[in-house]
C-alpha cells in the first residue's frame, strides 16, 4: 500500500504551494514514491481521529503501515532515510545535509514565518507599520548569511539534498515580498529548485486540490 499524506481539503495559500505538505509531496516525488492523500477540513483538524495522528491538530501527517508521523521536517527526513536520492551516502556529507534540514526549520524559517503571520494577523493594526521594519531586518540578516554561504554554488553542499528541499520551501514563503529579490543568488537558487521535475509534479498535485475545491464551491 502507498503511504497516506493528510493535507488541507482547501489550502489557505490559494494554490501557491506554501502549505507544509508541499515539502513532503516534493520529497516523495524526488524519490519516486507513490502516495495517497487524505483531505482534511479545518473543522476535522480538531476531531479525535486527526488528533490521534497529530496531537497539535496540524497538517501534514504521514502514515505508512504501522508508522504514523507528524511534523514536515521529521517526515521528509524519514523519507530521505528510507529512499536513495535525498541524502548523500558519505557520512560527512550526509551529516552536513542533515544540518541544513534543521537550519531551514530552526534558523531561517522562524523570522520569515513571524513576518508572514504578522502581515496576516496584524496588518490592519496601528502598530504594524512600526514593527514591520524590525521583522524585515531579522529576515534580511538570515538571508544575507545564507547567501554568503551559498556563494556561487548551485546547492548548499554540492549536490541537491533534503537540506536544499527544506530550505527552498522556507524561502518560497517570501514570494510577493522584495526581500528575496535583494539577494539575487538566493532568488536564482529557488528558481533552480523550482525547475526540478519533482518540484513541478508536487506543485501540480497540491494545486489540483485547491483547484478542485474552488470548482466545487463555484
């Protein structure tokens, strides 16, 4: 049987490929692992059946036989460890790739997510205009540091790995802002990753869910 991925029934990003199941879809496409999806409504996130899969009521979740996982980073790491293609065989290179997975989630994503959520939640508040430059500067610092490391490389550690996959999905949250464009090397890095056939398949699969939902509501 194929693994089952729980995803939003109606994606809040309006088909932009930003929901965190995109990371897992992309990883599965990179290793050519077929999968099935379980569409979950927002109300169903609170139901016992879903909470048994994710105690925090979030997506994605991943089920493969008796194994049930939550947290997109953990799921991508599991897929990368079970299939060839996303982690180097060499122990040293593998360790570096693992470090970039955690760097994406723990170091680069938090300021980007804070900026994104502030715009959604606080956009109409009088203090947002004063707070926004501080949030943007935190993002700029991380982007500048990341760009300095990447330099002229195509990928973070020579070959494309799960670390690049996670990092690019984080950077894509900056779509619609000028911050990524301030670092041309990072913008090109994201474009290279988006040109991968596995990314295109994953994006199309996720967008189809949104398009179908829009069709049903029309």
